[in-house]
C-alpha cells in the first residue's frame, strides 16, 4: 500500500542534543509537510516543500530545519532541542497545494526532550 | 490565532445513536473543509470533506454539514459504532494556502 512512513516512532533525547526525524512516502506526492502537535493542541505547520521549494512558516523557530533530498524523503532536524519541543511530529503529503486537496499523514514521531 | 475551533474536547454516545461533532471557523475565505479521524498511536486519516460551494456531503454513515453564514460545520455519524471511538479533527484551507486544524474532539461510543 502507498503510504507515509515516519521514523523513529518514539525518540527520547536530552536537552540540546540534536535530533533528526525522517519521513518517506510512496505516494509520489509533490508536497511534503511537517507539523508539530503538542498535547491537546491542534497540529501546527512548521514548514513544507512544494517539490524542491522550501516554505518556512514565519513563527517556526530557527532551531528547526528541514531537508528534502528527493521526492520520497523529507527530514526534520532539531538542532538544539528544548523542553518545549516535546511533542508529536507529523509528516504529511499532498498531490499539490492548490485546488481540492487532502493531506495524507504518517503515524507520527513522538519526541520527548529531557 | 485559532482559525478553526472545536469547543468540545470530548463526547460520549451510545452505540447506535447519532454522534454530532461540531467545528467553528473564523476565516470566510476557506474553500474546503475536512474531517480527520485519529486512533491512538496512529496518524490522522482522512474521513470526509466538503467544498465551500456545498452545504452537505454524505458518505455512508458519515455526513458533513456546512453553514457558511454561521461559519460552522458539523460531522454526523449515524449509527455510531464502538469502532468510531477516536479523536476527530476538523480542518480547513483556502486554495494555495495552508491547512488549519482544530484541537480535536475525542469521541467515545459506548457499547
């Protein structure tokens, strides 16, 4: 089945220790998104790629970076995680960013910063 | 700035009865509205959507109603089944822009 796969599913890291979360997709969608979801909050868009074009949300901290080496893969790098970065990180894909659209999500990576 | 709001964090319904989940939004420019369902330890999965030019969309047991004048949409599940127990997220977007999500409503269907 075509899908969105996130690794790792669970990650515990220490304050300030860099973390990389990965996302791969077999849907051949041209748009990939990273969302942060904290407990009892709505998913918050961090950034997205339209093909190779990177789009950063204005309020995404500089601590968060992303890479998309090819259509299938996208990475979220947190350079110096703080306690406030403990959250679920959701990767999603879509076919395009215009017109009627549906996001397809991965299962998420739950990050705990100690 | 919460553009999409789900004011009920939780809802309990008896099996076989109707579940009604509500969502309000503030941006009149939204073109498209969606409902996602999320089980624990899984990502959200798409359930049903509606375009802003319609006021109702039905798919089996699931119906979404849109009231543009009230900036309100609702998801009706009839009849409710225990397998429907999950967190339901409302989402909205305007074409070419990002999706905005609500905080979710946790539905429990009691057998």
